[in-house]
C-alpha cells in the first residue's frame, strides 16, 4: 500500500504547491517546442529511410499524424505563455500534458515498431536507434514534468526493450540492455533534478515571501517615517520633501504655487485645562478638516505641536489667496465638538507664493513663517500674505541681527528705568528696567526692533545676561527698600541651564534677592508650562519675586495664576488706554484687581498716561501703577535726581514728616549726587 502511494505520488501533479505548478509550467512551456521538433525530425528521418519499403500509410500518414498532434500541443502551450499563468491553469495544462504524453508515446512506439518488418538490417537498426535516441531526448525535455517523463519512458522504452529483446538478435538484445541502463541512469538523474528543482522553487518562494515581507516592512517604516501618528497627516519630513518636489516642478513648468503655515490660536489653554487626550483629539480634528477642505486641492501636513503646513499647487491671485485664507480661518474657528467638551480655537496663517515670494523651498518656508509671525503679532486669527513690505522688514531684521552679532553688548547695551508708583503713599516703590541699544552701525535701535530680532535669532539669552548684570550693578547703589523689576523672555526660562546663569548673576551682584522682581509674559508660560513653573520655583527658592506681565493679552488662564508661584500681576496698558470710554475694559481691570486681592498678590497697572485714567483706576481699587503720567523711562544716572526730587516734593507736601525711605533718598542724593549710580 505504501509502495502504491509512493508510485502514485511520483506520477501526481502537486496541486497543493501552486508556486511549483507555475514554475513547472513556465519551464516546460519553453521546452515543449524543442521536444516536438526532435520527435518530428526523427520521425521524418525514419519515414524517409522506409519510404520505398513500407506502405504509404506508415511512411506518410504516420509523420503527418504526429506533426498535427505535435503542432496542436505547441499551439496550446504558446497560447498559455502569452497569458498570465496562475496555478489553476498551470495544473490543468500539466495534467493535459501528462495525458498527451501517454497517448502520443503509445502512438509513437506503435508506429515505430510497425516499420520494423519492412526494412533490412540497417533499417531495423534505424528503428531501434530512433526509438532510443528520441526517448532520451524526450526525457531531457520533460525533466521539469516528472510524471510525463516517466510515462514516456514506460510507454516507449518498455515495448521497445521487450520487442528487441525477443528478436533473438544479440545486437538488438545488447542495444536494449544499453538503452535500459542509460535510461535508468537518466531517470535517477531526472528524479534528483526534479527534487532539486522543487526545492529551489520552494526556496525561491520563501525568498520572495521574505522579500515581500521586507518590502512591506520597509514601506510601513517609510510610511511611519513620513506620517504623523496622531493626525494621520504627513509629517514635517514629508512636508519638506513634497515642498522641494513641488518647487522643482513649478520651476520646470513655469507654474505658481503657495506655501502656508498655520499656528493654532488658543490651543494651549484647552490642552492645559482639559488634558492632553482632549488636545490630541482637537489636533486630529484640525487635521481632518484640512484634509477634507475642498477647493483648491491642498497638501496638508502637521509640522509639530499645533503648527501645520500647507502646499497649494494652484494659480491663485492675491485676492483669491486672501479669500482662501478667510475660508481656512473660518474653518478653524468653527466649534469642535469633542467628548465632554465643545472647544473653540482659531488659527493664524502665513502665506508665501512662488515665485513672487521666494525662489527656493527654504526661502518660501522662512517667508511664510515671517508672515505667520506677523499675523500672530498683529492680526491674530487671520491670514497674512508675504509681500514686498515684509521683504523690507526681513532685510531690516537681518541687518539688526547681524549688527547684534557684531555688537559689544557690555559697551552698547544700557538700561533705562521707569518708576512704579504706590499712589496710596504717592511715592516710587520700584523701577522697571528697560533695555536700550546704541549701535555704532545703526544708531539708537528701538527696543521692540532689537528684542524681536534677538528673540528670533536666539541672542536674547546673552543680551539678558548683560542687562541683568548691568541692572543689578545700578540697583546696588539705590536705597535698600527700592525694588527693581526685570523682564525675562521665553528663551531665558526655557532651560534650567539658562535659569542657573541668571541665578549666578543675582548671587554675584550682592543685591538682596527680595528686592528683585522677574517679569515673564503669558506667552513664555504657554511655550512650556512645566519648565516655566520649574524656573519660577527656582527664583522663588532664591528669594526673588515673580510677576506675570501683560496679563489678559496672551493665552490668559486662571490655572496659570493658580499653579505658578506668582507674587504680582501686571495689567496690560491696552486695557487702560480706553478705560474711560469702554465699559468692558473697566470691567476687566476691576475683575483682575479683585482677583489679585482674593489671591493676596500685588497688582500693577501699566500704561497710566492721564489724570483721568489714574482716577478711574484708583476708583476701581488700583494702587500701584506706572506710566507716562508719572514719569517716562530715564537713564540710570537720572534715578538719583528723580528720587531726590520726589523726596523734596514729599517734604514740601508733608512738612517735617518724612518716611525713612525719603530721608534715605535725600541723604543718598546729598552725599553722592548723581555719581551714586556711577
């Protein structure tokens, strides 16, 4: 039984191995024409040698029948080769080939042996030679179809050996034995070759599968490397690759395109208030809206955080681009209905067109970023298109940045001080230190210009180091109860290393830390709340006080006030400028003053410029103020005279009664004069 299964397995077509079936059929299809050509040539040669001795039915009819049969099989295989071969068609054709091999082999052997009686000894020898050499050739051609090769061997070699072995002719008997030995060896080789062929096909299949898996893994890695995992949008890397490709195509075909940068307005407070999970859902929804935006087609990517990039491959006029900006800003302002909360944010957009705004992908990105910065600073929640005015601003900013890099900061930077007044006792209780820069190249550069340039270039950290040191040197000569307020940027508190340098300057100054206030803006907190909190805790541990500057103009959040170690809030001047005419401003100031009283922290009102504003703020409960109504910023050398004059006015107003601070200021001025600040 086992032997029968083994034999049946040898002759079977392995339909359970589709890759082997296809490989067999492919290899066999290339060898079929050669096999049938050998059979036909040999058959014609045998018919010719028997043409005059055998009947025409054998010498003509036999070859013609073989020719038609072989031609039909060749045509079938050629038609199969032109088609896409699958396992089912390969199995069907191989099965038909095995059947055809059996039929043709029997017909071939019968026709060959039927010619034997009609010839002489030479012609009879030709029959034996023809059958032997043809079957050997067929075995070679059928080596990839084991079942067919074995059937041909059995159907041709069996009758031939039996026929010639029983002729009684020693020569034919020897030929039979020789052919059997040779064919037996060939069959062994065929079986070995077939096994190796099958193993090779299997190995190749395994290699192809592994290669496919490797390619799939490579494609997945490439996808992940170019995809933002949160939103499903392309990431920063893919964005810059696409931008370079788009610019190259646009330049080659003389086309236009637009790059846009989006920064979400109000995202950070929502993320802080409702948690990162809600923030992530919000970013995902922003990505979905950008992807679904209809016309024109937009390539959108998430560049990081709450910043997104756009590539708009369309010829847009300036008016159309402004319309697109309004549509996108409106899209971003539409409320976001998230699990447990309905959030509303906005988005500021900077556009830069190619080629009008820039010639390279780097220029386009930088200028779109500048347009975005301009939108954030001046037109938050709207779109700004980079134009020639911004080009002039960038050139000026570049000049300032270069001059800053070449500047001798210790020699060129100096401090002006603006008094902070306690209106209850009508005297100065502190000064705010304000940076000034006298450049040998540019002259007097406005603070808003060079501080902006320094923050964008990263030079602000070194400038702060110089300004804090200069400020504290001046403060060291002031009366001991006079405080100073110093502004720090987001970069100054962005790492504990920069915070440590500021702490070192305070310690080296010998100024008592409790006389120092460091002011930070809400924007600086939003950049990295945890780091900002750690920085303020470090200052508090040193004894320095901290104030939140421009309160109400940035990403205002009561959680900032609650979680940060703050000693003061400063109400921004924008709320004071129209406080006499706008009830909303009055209500905001009143609310913040009440908030500070409830939290037991000080409140400083900035921007008081008129007596009417002073009276209004005072009526709301404001006490500590600063602004042009009291005094403009003054050089360090003028502080002594200012305090002395204030002391003299107080003496005149109060008679002989003086506060200790007023007496100290008077003595300090009398003894040291204007040299007191050296």
